[in-house]
């Protein structure tokens, strides 16, 4: 299968400002938001990216769509290095690389109607003429469950529900027919019925249009429904990446196991094994040495704090950054 996205040794650090006067201070503390991450996404594939809050998922999404430049490392898109693409070429690439942001309310302008918001990407990229745009937007709105479309087209974000806002954000990302979509927690703000609709919509995009996307979530159950492969992120690093089936049936990394144990179990007779990660997620400013997870890991050994464990193949493309096989 063709590689659409190839990420190599990607790093993103944010400087930490501790006061008003040290903005230009060199050598100050940094947040290691993305800490040397490599992976690929094949055309037509949905890769899930899961992990606790602050693990660097959204930052990874922003780097992949070039909404942010990396501190180092590369993102190749269809064989081209995103960092070397010039302004003009980036303008034509932009509609093909879209991102659904995590906070739907924050990403919609209160002064734009639903229709204007969804049409906006078409206008700025000069796609279709105005009459065609309106027809395309109305038809897309129906498809994503924003019905009656004519009625909702004229509404402002404060006049529609949170779940509808969520779908507006998704429609706006889809209107240019992107080739690659980063969906950042697209259902986090929605209620249960809207979640099911949005999940079904995303599944349809994958099955019918063969769309490629990175699906960011902290909910492993939704990743299980939608993704072909799943990557687990912890404090800026990918600690495990595997085909969905392998990851859920044979998780290798103790952090993945802890996350899976934290997923609610519907059977009241089945007791949860108390292997859930202990303690708070450590700071991304001063992460623990070696394996970032070792202070919370039930299996930690002295080697774990000595050096960063590499992602290694533990079977048929199943990669894990744990030194031990149980
Ligand atoms: N623009 C920024 N400036 C400074 N620090 C940032 C910025 N964006 C993110 N960070 C920091 O980088 C780390 C990773 O953040 P990120 O938003 O990528 O995490 P996340 O996995 O998406 O979390 P969540 O599940 O809460 O959305 C966090 O420690 C965060 O505080
Ligand atoms: Mg996020």
C-alpha cells in the first residue's frame, strides 16, 4: 500500500516562559510536546492516535497538516517534504489537508452563519462558482445530518446545538474533498446519539470514499470501531503501534495495558485487574529518564530508567517500546 504520510523523528518543543522579562531567554525550559516520533499512514488507512491528556496528540495533528512547524524531523506528504513546500504550492495543497479541531465552539466564528462557515474554504480557495458552492454545501449538510439544511444554513453558531456545531466543523473540513483529514476528538463534545451519528459518518467516509485519516481520541472504544491501526502516545512518544486487532487482543506495552484496563467493563461480575497506571502523568517539561512510563509502571526494572527503549517489532508489524515480553 502506498504511503501517504511518512513522519520521521518528529520533534516539537514549546518554550516555557516563566516571567514577563524572559521571553527571549535562550536555553530555558521547554515542553517536550512531541518527542522523536516516527510512523506512516497508508493511503485509505485510518490511524488512531490515543493517549492521556497532554500526551501530544493535537500537536502531532497540527504538525501533520502543517498548521505548525516542527522543531526538527520531517513530515512527508505523498513523497514531498511539507517543510520545503513553498507558499504557492502550499496554497493548492491546503484544501487537501484538513483538520477537524478539538473544540468545535472555539473554532467557529460567532459572526458567520453555518452556511458561510462551511462555504468559507471553497471561497478562499476559489473552488466552484457561488451558485455551485451553495448547492454543494447544502448537499454536504444533508449528508452529515445537518437537516433541514436550508433552515440551518442561515443560523449562527449560538442558535444551534453543540452536536450540530460539531457537524458544522466536520462539514467545513470535508467541503474541499480533502485527501487527508486529521479528526481531533471529533466526538468529545457531542452527546451519545450525536456521537453515534458522527462515528457512522466517519466510518462511511472511510468505507465509501477511501479517505485517509488520523483519528485522535482518548477513548479506545471509538478507536476500535473506526481504525485500521492504533498508535498509543505517552508524554510525547509513541509507545506502541499495531494493527487494531493485535493491539486490542495482545497489547504489549504496560501503558497500553493500563489504558485498556481503564476502559469501562460492561460485565459487573468481571473484576478489573488493578493494573491501572498509578499516579499522575508526569510533567512534559522534565519527563522521567529512560522510558517515560517507568515511574508508573508495575513492571519497571532498573534498565527502564537507563535509556529510551526503542520501538521494536514484537510480531508482524506490531511495534512496542517496552524492553520486556512480560
Ligand atoms: N501552543 C502551545 N504552547 C505551549 N505549550 C503547548 C502548546 N500546545 C500544546 N502545548 C503543550 O504540549 C503538550 C501536548 O499538548 P497537546 O495539546 O498536543 O496534547 P493532547 O494529547 O492533544 O491533549 P488533550 O487530550 O488534552 O487534547 C502539553 O503539555 C501542552 O500543554
Ligand atoms: Mg488534544
